[in-house]
């Protein structure tokens, strides 16, 4: 059963569908400095096989990281619907790719793409990104930093990657049969040239009208010169949890990191604050649906129009996949576990209801919609 334009009560949100929609494999989940585990995800429609065609989200790590994962788990990509357990190599899996979705062109998000360029087998592969990100990639594929192995020319040889621009608007663009993406701009800090941008993608299964939300690197709205993440939350709120029940979002640093040293990233306090903003938008939307009165959003509000007790359970049935935790190679601690534990503690205090999940390299996420 597909639900569209749902009208929810605050107390009894309708559960999302139990049927899986997408499959995701985590090739890399970290944000550095471990170069073997950088942001990289492969996904496909759940009811298709990997060899039918797959897509990549980010490519900080790529074939080398996947080869190491397959050495530990050679059946990772085996069909869930077949008695024969076909085992694929990393090269074969990357040959199945049809395109890469890239949020921004920092090396921890593109280095695997660059290193793989020219060696990828299979059909020609597109790079979908904003014009700003594609311009940055052109500087990389310039015959100086790296050979020119990408172009805008549709008629170039298949070994060259194909630049394909995504526009920042409220429209979905089909990037693969059955899969469309809406692209939204977010902040990722600033440098000497000014504000640096990143991207959030709403990724939709067209036939089932279900989505997941994937963030690139995120500067907290509370310290950004021009808040942008709020626009993503407002777009997401009407869809939670029936249409959208999975969000991938970064939390690079542990608690205690000062705002001045976040460098365009989130820590647990800022991540939870962003989720409070999302919960607020969800409650506001549900109240407006009940009353029929839609409040015109404003960029900044001095007071929260939603009482704290109204936020309790607002994000029930929503899964938050925490990504991009930065390693501390000087300690024996796994920073991912430290950071996610801190996020859970803060979320428990808020009682928003979302499930917090640590994303780990080699993880197979077999469905993005909880039962």
C-alpha cells in the first residue's frame, strides 16, 4: 500500500510500509584521516539484482576498499532471491554502476572516484552533482592534478566519466530508471573565498513513492551565516514517516568540540539540535494539516512556536544513520562508537523517538523502511 499526502495525528502516526525499497552497501563510512574508509555508498532498487544496475553515493573510497570488504565477506552481494550464491569481485560490482551522486568535491568524498576513473568497466558512467561541484572536479581532471578522464561530451569514449548537472530546485530528476533525486543546497563552512556549499539529496523510488534523505557534510544552521538546512527539514517534514523514514547525516566530531573548530561539520549537540528543528517542522506540519491553516515559514524565528512536550515522539519510526565520524588514530577508541553513544544519550533526553544507527564500513542495509 502506497500512502501519499498523509494526514497524521500527533499521537498515532501511521507506520511506514514493511516492504523494502532500497538496498545499500557501505563501502566507506568515515570522514578521515583513515584513507581506507572514506564516504562511499552503493545502492540499488531492492527488487533488482546488483548486476541489473547500481548507483554510487559519494566515492571517497572505492574499489580497493570494497576488495578488502569482500575478502572478509565474499557473499556480500550475493542474491537474496537465488539458491546460487554468485560471488562478485570489486571490479565487477563497480562495472555495474550507472552513475555517481556527489555532494561536494572534497577529497574524502571523491578520491576513490578519481583513482578509479579510466579503469571502470561496463557502460559509461555519469557524475551527477551541482555545477559548483562539477567545476571543482574539472579542476581535478585537468591533465595536471589527474588525467582528463571526464567530460561534458555525450559522444566521448565510454572510459570517460560524463558530467551531468543537477539543479537546486524543488523538482525531482530521474537519474536511473525508477530512481529520481531532488537536490538541495546546504552549508559546509567557509574559507577565504566565502561560504562553501554541500548538498542534500532526496532519493526517491518512483514506482513506490518512497524516499531516503542523504546529506553531504553539514555546517550547523545555528552558526552558519545563512541557514540552509532548515529548508531541507521543511521539505522532509510532510513526508515523515510514511514516505521518508531514513536519513543519512554526518556527525564528524565528538562532544566538546568547539564551534570554532568544527570546520563545517556537526558534533552530537549540533546534530541533535538539527533533529529538534526537524521534529518541530514535523509537528508544525501535522498541526497545520489538522487545522487546515498553513503557517508561512520564515528564515529565523526568535521563539519556537511548538512546545517542548509536543516534540515527544515526533520522529517515531524514523531511522537516523550517523555517518562521517572522524577517526582518532592516536587512541584505541573507535570514535564512531563514542560519537553515536553521545548522540543517543542526547536524543534520549529529548524523547524525539528516532532510532540512531551507527553506519559502519561493510554494512549491508537491506531495507530503509522499518516494519
